[in-house]
């Protein structure tokens, strides 16, 4: 109770004088706490509403169409790195510029990144529209029924268009995180969850059609990102508003250097961690993909919450690094990792205990799942949670090369093993291959790297 009271005092305390080390540390902790609390609220909302959203959409779309939707989303998770890593590069460089109180450089970084990503989005849209008529998406997605085959192209079109539109729009969230105002991004995320639920409910209630449900759900994030950008730069941060007059191509050079590393890292992490639904759909069936997708969505909420809690460390550590506050970085990183370990383990145990009645009430009596698959997915979420603060530390200083090295080992090994073993042992093999590989090939090397950083090796040298 005392800790909660102290946390509330930090959050609602007035802003501190950042001219002193103590004041900067306190203000940094205040913003981290505020972002963490709003992030937790957003994810609780994000967990509660999907309980109804998934149930409604699963029953409205049917098993195979829902599985098709999940498979397409999984496959095109590759669009995470469509921004060429510039979003992550901006997050690192902007947090450091913010720590140096350089408003002119900050505005140039924001404007230049927006200009490049707008060009990238338009280019990719043109390429997609040109090649789309020649691709048989039903075969790519392993659609088997006539209904799924007929809808495959439409589902792919809805997902890709929304993701391309969001490439430049989502940059406002990166800016907010870099300026340690992630709580504003979390507030808009909460709005997106509410609108997504409303859209799914209305489409199902009025029976507007399966593609309409997928389109409306896909465009919610685009609309919310656009509103966030207009209000944030239009009213709150006019000094940082993107402007073609402040575009400096030379400023994108350091962003590209950092961003290209994040780009390759995003490819590796996406293939290694985000294509499980696609693997199940192609090695087994879309029906199995639907059930696996539901388990994956539920368990993913665990690491989604812990990532939300740990992500403020990225900007805060970058700003602290610029000011030389190294002791704060070490203490906060270790403390956050322990907190996320406790939270993710507790949440996983609770989910496992209530899983059978929970899914029976939520989805229906006919929904079947493997407890061993659920255990493997929960174990992976715990590992991801523990690793989050340490990745935020490395990201803050642009130390991406070492992450690329360890994921270059993990991704091909885990991806191939998932494909091979899923064919022989079913969906259960997928999360267990992923989690065991992550433990030995990612987490243990990551802990060793940060241990060396914290014990005598300079952050600059790592």
C-alpha cells in the first residue's frame, strides 16, 4: 500500500526542476510512472474489450474466415519494418536531442523522417497496386473452402492498405515516446480499442458483411493515428510540427544509419516471433490457425502489457545517457526487469488456472485447445517480459548490432524447427520451439551482454 501511495505522489506531483541531477531523475521517474499507469489502463482495456470482440468476430466470420484473417495479419506483420527502421532511429536520436534541449534539431529530425516515410508509403502503395492482380492470395494463405478462396484477396487488400496508410501516421506515437509523453499515446490507444470494439459489434449486429468487419477493424488505427497527429502537432507541440521547410535530408543520414540496423533487426524479430500463426496455417490448417490465433492473442496480452510498462525506458535512458546519469540507468533497468518477471509470471499462472472455464464461457463449448500449447505460449511471454528492459537499454544508445547478431542465430533456427516439428507434432511444437530457443539463444546472451555493460564496461564501448 505504501508503494502504491508513493507511486501516486510521484505521478501527480508537479514537474521538478530539471536543472539538477536529482530533479531530472525525479521527473524521468514521474513520466515513466505516468506512462506505465496509462499503458496498464490501455492494456487492461485492450484485454477486456477483445474478450467480446474476438468472440463476436469469431462467431460472425466463422472458423476458416477468422483463421484466414489471423493468418493474413500474421503474414503481413512484416510491415512492421516497412518504415526502414526510421521510426526506431528517430526514437533514439530524438530522445538524445531532447536531452540536449535542441529544439531545432528535434524539429528537423521529425520533419525529415515524416517526409521520407510519406514517400516510402506512396511507393509501396504503388508497387502493391501494380502486382496485386497477379498474385493468387488464396494459395499463399492456404485457403481451402470456396468462401475463404473468394475472400482472400479482399482480406489481404484491407490489411495492406491500412498498414501502408499508417506508416507515416504512426510516427506521432514514436515522437511522443521519444519526448517521454507515452501517456498521450496510451490515451489514444485506449480510444482505438473502444472504436475497434464498436465497429466489430455494429457490423455483426447489422450483418453488414465479413469484409466490412475486417475493413472497419483495420482502418480504426489509421483514423486514430491521424487524429492523434493533428491534435498533438496542431495544439500541444506546435514547435515540433512537421514542416517541409525544415526537412533536412542530411539529418536523415544518422537516422538511416541507426534505422537500417533497426530495419534488419525488425525483419529478424518479426520472422522469429510474429509468424507463428502463418506457420500453423501452412503446416496444418486454417482451422487450427484460428484456435491457435485465439490462444496467441490472449497470451500476447501479457508481454504487450509488460512491453508497454518497459518501453518508457527507451526514451528515458536515451535522455539520461545524454546527461551522463548512468547510475540511474543501471538501477532502473534491473528493477524494471524484476517487476516485469513477477507480473508476467503471475498473469501466466492465473491464465492457466482459469483457462478451461474462461474459454468455454468466452468462445463456447465447442472451442478446443491444447493446454501444452497454452503453457508454451505463456512461458514465451515471461521470457519476452524479462528481456524488455534490457532491449530498451540497448535501443536507447543505438546498440543494435549485437541484437542483430543474436537474432541472426535465433530466427533461422527457430523458424525452421517450427515448420519441421509442427508437421510432425502439431501446433504444440510451435510455441515450445520458440520459447526454448529464445531462452538459450536470446535471453541468456542478452543478460551476459548487459552484465558486462554494468560491470566495468562503458556504455559507449558496447
